[in-house]
C-alpha cells in the first residue's frame, strides 16, 4: 500500500500532495536523523519501538479533488481506540498538579483522547480534509497515511519551523480562549484587545514560559534572532497568545538537529523540558502517538513548513479518535482544563458532523 501526505498551508487555497507515485517511505528512530533529508515528515511526540519518524519521499504537487477516492487508507498499530474518561483524566490531573505544587515543574501539559464510532454512512478521510480546509482557512491542514503510523488528520495553528535560505521562523503559542459567536476574525497585538475578554494571568505566564524557552534554544545556534510582539491569534473558534521568532541559520543541512532541539516545546510538554518529558512518559495515561509531535514539508534547499501536530484525529476502521492537551500551571483547575480540551476536540469533531 502506498503512502501519502496531503496538506494545505494557512491562507492558501490549493492543497498539495506528496507521495502515491511508487515513492519510498522511510522510518527513522530519531528526529536528528532528518539532517540532510527531504520529503514530508510525520514525527511522534516521542520516538519508541512502536512510533518512528515517518518520511515520505517526493516533491509536492497540486492535489486534484477526488484523487484519493479509491485509496486504501492505512490503519495504525492502535487497533483499540484510545479513550480517556473524566475519572481517569482527574487522576492524571491530580498527579500532574501535585508535582507542580511541589515545585518540581513550572508547567506540565496533560493530554487525553476520546473515541467515537464513525457515522453509519461512513466518512471518507479526503472529505474530512476538504471540510477542514473550508472551516479553518488560517490553519495548516494535514491528512497523512502511512503503514507505520496509520491515518491522521489535523488542523494546527502552531509553526515549529518554517522558512528557506537564511530566513526562518518558529513561534511560541500558548493560552486558550473560546470566541463568542459575535466576535469577528482578527490577529491583533496584545495591547489592543478592547473587544476581547481579558487574558488570565495563567495564560500570559504560560505563553511567557514557552517564549523564554524558544529564545534560549535559538540564541546559541541562530543568527539575527528577533522576537516579535505578543499577539492574539485565531484558530477556528479559539484564540491563543502568539509570539513569532525570526532568525537565520548558518547551515540548512542540519534541520533535523534544529527540530530535535526545539521539540517538544513547553507548549506540548512542560518546563523544565527534559524532566517534564520524563514525567509525562511515566505518568500520563494517554498514549499520544503522533499527537503533539510534528508534521510538514522538509526541504533544506527549498521551502520548509513544519507544524506541531495539534487538533488531531486518528482515523481507524470503525472509529475515530480525537486528541487534545492543555498546559497545567499552579492556578489550573480540573474543570477549566477538561473544558479546554473539549473545545480543542471540537475542531476536528465538527468536520465529522457537517
């Protein structure tokens, strides 16, 4: 069975596809091994014996509607749908919150998964992709299917690494607020938010933690590093706090090493990073798999567009599974974090319901 990656960049109208034409799909056991390689990459949150970095070779070309109508989609190794009920989530929340209150962590990200039967009439993944493109013009939309990973659909607002030549960007994205129905589209500086509810101190601090981490990651390996103003950025019916970092790189043939250094950011993991990562892997009930990893086009000599894999749906034979997480800080409450993950899951769930 062939592999492919179908994607549409934010604010673009033409989807692009990589793969399908007898391409070679490569699996790697570490992100760093992406150095010097080219293609569409799908990386898990953490590489292990079951979850490898998937690299689909080939150059992107325009996608023609209906091209995937007869494609046999891959089903991943997760044959039993993941589902984290509120009782299990509460136990995880208590474990994570206790560690934060003890002063071991400044922030921890807790995730969960929720599974639902596919509609009796069926719902083709390519149709869901097209619905997501229509519903979320500001987000990166990705549908990827490969034997080592299964089939995943996502609509993500968070850039991990993008650019070409000597012009590169990443972003700090944290804090979540749901828009009311009457609030219009916008991306405005944080100081000009008269039409928005006030951001809570927890959100502002969380975003500052992510920003500080990214600046420290980049200052020793990049040139002309600049941090932009904090803005409120829309992603579907939600808004987030965002700061964009611009920089140069002395060598574009080591993008895998840059990604290894950046990932996972505190936006999907916690601080301090390595201790938080170890804690999540040991204590989080949910198996994240390819949620909160990253995906996108990797081209050292051309355009690179790598996004954090947020707002994810895994497509299985009879079910679909939604994944979401939220950043826990000392001020976090169970109900607020559970509600935030529910809002995030609606991004993909709404595509099924259309």
